[in-house]
């Protein structure tokens, strides 16, 4: 057995357990011991005065859209953005989509992400992720009325498990939503769905009419038997029985205190993509209200069709600027352990506790105390 000891000025076991001048000893790919000072008799790698910390978790992204980076206009509203995205994606060759998706994977790895929740409606990114060296959940995403679609999941290959995602309550028939959730639940897997993301969604679900209704009709999606209108997206999903601790509710821009209480009651995992929300909708979710309700959100970057990087450090820095009163420890938790829990992989990733996989990163910073350490990391103030 080969044991390697990794030393650094700081060891972040988790956002609340920080060791100065510490080490992480690994053996056969697993963390064996974390401590302070020296660990004798091992092969030692001294990384420097910075911090060894858990690898980051990007709990929500769409790699198959990387080829659309910088090509989809934001300034015409959400619906035109969706229309343009679909047209551009469908006009691209699969080869080009995969080439750029691989570049997106490389960007995530280079910027510290090792665990990802990938949402794929085309189903093309599975193989490249399984061969990437990363880990996480590959979600096959569905929408429309096709409740008889093949919904197999729980296949495990490389570091990934296959699960299911519904696009959103305003694009997917209720019967289909239930079938997708039941299939994921049967295999004890996370289930992802966009919720309360746009004004178009709220208007459509609360009236059953409007421009989004016209858009669905244009796309050949019949919503006449969906049981609309409903009070809110969250309450609608609650009524369908879709909310539990394995449900990942993404975005939640238009969710309120009542919605948060419902989500907290079921221990739903809230996943936030704040840069995407700001660029697409000029609006952010109520993170403060979520935390007050007892939710423990995780983070995703969303896709390069709506943000300029897949760098989770950029996502954390954006949050610190938008919500300066949220403690750095909670922001770091959103990018590590909370994401690992949402994806169902917290037994292997998210902290540096003994027994977990040796997926950690080194951040080259030089600080004097623990508060400065956390603030420097979440503000993305890495030094060379």
C-alpha cells in the first residue's frame, strides 16, 4: 500500500473544521488521516502556504450547451432566449457539441470542480463524462407529454450514476413528472427539476394561458389536460407528490417564504445558479429567506449559454457580492458538502473526512487567520 501525505499551510476538512499547518494522508485513493503538524514515515508532498480543501461540486450544469457560449442574446427576454438556444443547438453538429462539452469538462477540472450534476436533454454527454475522471450524477432530462418514454436509470460507469430529470413544471406533463420521479425514487436516486425560474413560468402555471402557452403549442406540446391553473410551481409539485429529500429544485427565483417552508418540510435540495439568474432574468432568488427557513442550498453554474464560465469560484464570488451578509462558511458549504449531499455522494465527496475519496484541491493563497482564509477563497482571491 502506498501512503502519501499532503501538507499545506491550511487544511479545510469542511467549512467549519480548519487546521493550520496540517496534512492529509491518503492511501489507495482514500483519505486515511487528517491532522496538524507532520506525519512521519510517508512520502510527503508539501504544497505550500495555501489551503488544501475539498474539490468543488457543480450540482447543475448543461455541458451539451457549451458550444453556444457567447452566441445567445440575453437582452430580449427569457422566451426569445429559449427559442434562440433551441434553434442554435439543433443546428449544431453533434461532433461540435461534444468537442465544446469536453472543453467545458476541462475547464471545470482546471478550476477545482471534481463532482458534477450534468443535465442532458440530448443524451450525448454521458460517455465523455464517464471517461473524464470526474464523478457525480448524469441526469437524462425529459419534457413534454411522452409519459411512455424509456426512463431507465441507476446505471453506474466510471464515477457516474445515471438518473432522471424533468425540465420544469411549465414544460412537462404532470403524469410524466410523476413517472420520472417514481423511477428515480425506486432506485433511491436524486431527481432534478427547474422550478420557479421565470415570469413566463409563473404566468403560464397560474393562468394556463399567455405567450408561454402559445410557445408550447408551437412546439407541439398539448397542455390542455395538465390541470391548470395552479397556485405556485412549488405547491403544484407538492400536490403531485414530487417533493422529498432526493428532489433537487433548481433556480427558485420566484419562490417565496411559503414555498421555502414547504421545501424545508420535505428536506428538498435547493440548487441555485445565481449568475445565470442575473444575466437571464435580472433577478436573484431569496437566498437569505431560504437560509432562514432552514434550507441548505447547493450551487451550480448552469450552462455556458447563459454564463461566461463553469468556474465554481466565480459562482461563489458572485454570491459574496450579491449577499454580503451570508457567512463565507455557508457559501463554501454550498459549493462543497451541500452539493455532494444533493447529488447523493456525500459518503465519498464534499469534505476531507477519513474514509472519503482523495478528491481535494490546493488553493494558492497566503493568509494569517481562519476568517481571512474563508473570505479569500469565496471571493476568488487566489494568489500565485
